[in-house]
């Protein structure tokens, strides 16, 4: 037991040293770096919670630990840090005029986007919003594929053990949990593509309740979950608050990017006093952006969990 604990501690230390080295050499934009920090902070918090569970004798089947590993692999792939040659970084600072500096990696999405751009049905602001929806969809597909690959590898390793499932109810439950997670993500992807196809052909509905892609996703899934009308109305109100939180985060992201540009300019002038003031402002904006980013992702996680429970209840 002591050997396993020591081995796990060494792996954790190696991982943290690796993260430190990567963070030093990355050339991400301030927004991208801020988002990576938030993802790693959430991962670290989940790991601390898991350690407490483990100390209390919980997670005997290892499902929570396996999920932590899957989530970490998703983070690596999301930021192009998994060492794969074809890994593409997801550019947070989307380009509103199309795909010159970014690609959607799906011929169907490319076709819909080009159709929307040339249709004349969208203002420049609406095209910006639609581009965010396309990029959000691409990210969802990417995360699904990483998760599918990770789950497949885990299942393959189970098959190679001397006693696989053997009717073990705990292992069967773990397997069911993983496939439910994949099913929820695939359902969201299919709903998202149907929406993109509809919006690309018809334009935006002036009476649409939400604008943020993540909120639209949640609302579409909530309407298919096993919620009463009262619960659905309550969820709608919560989504409005969530969307306002996301908009505030977007505002700080833009301010952080502007501050970064100013800082680079001032660094070239040699004005130490001016440079000091700009560094202080940049540090404040960076901290605020990280804080809001964490709150947004935590809120998204909580809302997604609630919907997932409602969807699972539908299938009982």
C-alpha cells in the first residue's frame, strides 16, 4: 500500500513539474492562458476532493480517479498539450470574418458557415455570435472524441485483466456511468448541430431567449429533461443569471487583451512609472478574469449535472 502511495505521489510531482515547464514555454494569448489556469484550478480542486474521499475509504471501484484522469486528458487535448501532431489549439480570440486563421475541422460545419457568411441574413454582430456557436460546437466534438478514446482505452485494459467484469455490479455500474456521460455529450452535439443548421439557413430568431452558445445548449437539453413546468421556469431564470455572468467574463477577457496590448507597447517606451501602472492594471484584470472564469465553469458544471440527472430519469 505504501509503495502505491509513494508511486502516486511521484507521478503527481512529475505532473506538476511538467505543468510548470509547459506554462513557462507556452505562447498563448492572455485569454487562453487564463482559461488554461482555470481548467487546471478546477482539476486541482477535483483532485483534492477525491483525496478526501479516498481517505474516507470511498471510491473503492476507482471510478472517481478514472474520471479525474479522463478530465485531465481532455484538458491536455483541448490546449494541444497531449503531444499529438495533429492537435490544434482552440483559439479563444475568435476571428469574426471567417476561417482564415482557424478551421472548423468538419466539412459540414464549413459548408454551413460559408452559407451563413454569404447569405446576407446576418449583421456583423450576428456573424460574430454565430462564429462563437460554431467554435463552441467544434470544441464539444473534440472533447467528446477525447473522452471516447479515453473510455475505450480504459475498457480495453479491463478486458486484458484476468477477471474482467465477471458480473461484478460495481464495475458494471462504472461502465454504465461512463457510457451515460458519452451519451449525454453526443446528445448535446446532435442538438447543437441541428440548431446550427437551422440558424445558418433561417437567421437568428428575434425572440430568442438566449445568445450565449453554452446557455443555448443547456436550455435545449433542459427542455428534453424530466422537469416539471415549475422546475423548467426556475431553470430558465437561473440560465439568465448564468448568461449575465458569462457576459461579464467576456467583458473582462476583452479588457485583459487590451491591457496586454498596452503593456507590450509601454514596455518598448522605457517609461518605468507608466510601465509599473500598466503592470498593476494587467495583474488586476488577469486575476479578475481568472476568478470569473472559475465561477462560470463551476456554474456550468453544476447546471450540466442537474440536467444530466433529469435526462437519466427520462430513461428509467
